[in-house]
C-alpha cells in the first residue's frame, strides 16, 4: 500500500502514552499521517469504534492495556460518567458488539490478551476486515516492534496483510503471541 494512501487512527488508551508517542513518531517517519485520539473514558473509545469521530481509515491501532480479553478503562467518579456511558473498567466483546462499526477497517491492538478469539470475533462481526492482537500477556517492547514491523512491511514492501503479519510474528517468541483473524 502506498504510504500516501494509508490512513491510520491511533487510539491511545490509559497509561499507554509512551507506546502511542513512539508509534506515532515512527509511522509519521514512514510518511503516514496519523490521527491521534486520546481515550480517557469509555465514550471516547465508543466514538472512535462507532465511526463518529474517525472518518475514512484503513487501519485502527488500539494502543491499550488489556486483561482477560478486555480493554482496560479508567474508573471514573460516578458524577463524571455521561448518561448511558458504560461504567465498567473492562471494555470487552459485548461492548465491541454493541458500539463498533468498522466496515473495511483493519484493527491492530497492542494490549495483553486482546487477541482472544471472542474479542476478535466481536471485531469481525462489527465489520473489521482483520483483527490482530496478542492472545496472552506480552512484553510491551515486543508489541511495539510487532506493530512497527507489520506496518513497515505493508507500507514499504507492499506486502499483503497476511505476509506482513507473518513477518512481524516471526521476530521472536513474544511476537508469536500475536494472532490474526480475518473475514472469510
């Protein structure tokens, strides 16, 4: 894919700032325009997943921490939550099914356990073309280098998603934790 044509949104979850800054800098160095969305509450993530604030994109990078197959969200004071906003600190498959609309978007998540099948299935049901994430607890450096390698292969070497994924996954035992799920 031509670097000028690739459109990426990077959604930075709580306590993922350093990874997000590094990913953005590297991708912009590749010549990609990266639109940042800072996620501080569940509705911020819902707005990105639903398409309300994202526009046309090719890739959605979710730089988050994960646990037990769910995105970790901050716990807000009861008076801070907006009407109808999810109040749980785990944002999982049920929330993806309820809020996401991702037709034609490739999604990559960096957080631990976010590659579990039920979460991946929820992204695919929401229309994502592909979903990639680690299915266990992964070293943060490995997640970072996986994403950079995969996107480098897509941008600079015009590899397919499968070929770019396979190259990125082959780096070491940690990067082998990434799983790829694709529409059939």
